[in-house]
């Protein structure tokens, strides 16, 4: 991929890889400068003292378990070398004890503000890597990054402005719906669902999934703390299942 070509062309020991819609805050820049000269032991102590350590670890366990926590979490998923069945031949796990990559939490910009709850934050992504210790397998757009050694966390977030306008958000939401439609097509073709099972599936996608998703994001994941933005995000995240099923039936 072009990203991997750019990574290979870098000459420094550490590489900060950013997407076009991501912004580094002065606080994050300062933290990066602080952590790079640290020894492995110092980084270990730094990780233990992270204020949101438990939240970061929970997110990382979901990501490394190949579970996407939220709609905004439909981003590249990153796996530790030992937890991934795919092993890039360029990665040689000679020393699995060193920190060679860092997740950075992201604040997603939505309708003029940032979502800090609702299953969106931390939306952690690996962006800081040691050269030669992390690779993109170059299989698809939303691919996994293979990392040799340990992956730590930085405390200060990236600013993520993937949907600066509501129109842009709806366009991205529509693409996610298309992915769901493809999943439905593949599953129905594979299992040859009967009329009865088809009706049950329709009820699930039209009624059950939207309702459970809405209340999960709004209540369980505390999206209500983001105010009206959290409500709007939860609503459109929920109805994408019904919209996907309607598209699937019409296709």
C-alpha cells in the first residue's frame, strides 16, 4: 500500500503516521518528545501511571480481539504479533519485551464538538511506531498492522476530523451501510435462509438491532453525556441496521 511505501521510505528511528483528517495537538507533540528518549523500563512505568489506563486496556483488548467497538471505530485494527494468525515474513520477533508501537486515543469531531463517550472514545489507533518493527500487510484498505514486541499508549489524543459537516458524516454512514449489505448478501447466500428465518432476521435488523444499539450507545456507553450530539450519533448508528436491511431487500 502507499502507506507502507511511505513508512519504508522513512529514515528516522521512530515514525509518526497520520491520516489527512488527523491533527496533532501541542500536548500530544510534547508527550511524543517526552516518551521517545525513554528506556523500556521508563516506558513501562509511564504506562502504569496513565490516568485512563483501564479504559485504554479495555479498548486494546477489544481491538486485539478483532471486535469493532463503535461505528467510528471502523478504522484499521491493530494486532500484536502473537495475537494475530497472520505473520508478516519481514517481522522477526527477536525481542518481544520492547515497546515498538504506541496507540494514540482520538477525539472524533462531530457536528461542531467532540464525542467523548458513546463508545466512540478512545478510538485508539497505532500511529507511532519504531522503524522496522511494524508493518501493514497490504491486504486491503482497513488492514491490520503487525507489530513486533509491545504496544503502549500515549495519554493525549489526536484530533480526528473525519466528518466536519453533517453531510460528510451521512456519506460515511452510507458507506458503512453498504458494508453491512455485503455481509447480509454473503450470509444469506451461504446459509440459504428459509422464509421463516428470513422473517426472524428481518425483525432482528429492522427492530431489535436498532433499539439495542441506540440504548447501548446512549446509556451503557454513556453517550448521553455528549448531549444532543450523543443522541444524534446514537440514533444514526442504530438505524443503519434497518437501512442496510432495506437496501439488501431491494438489491
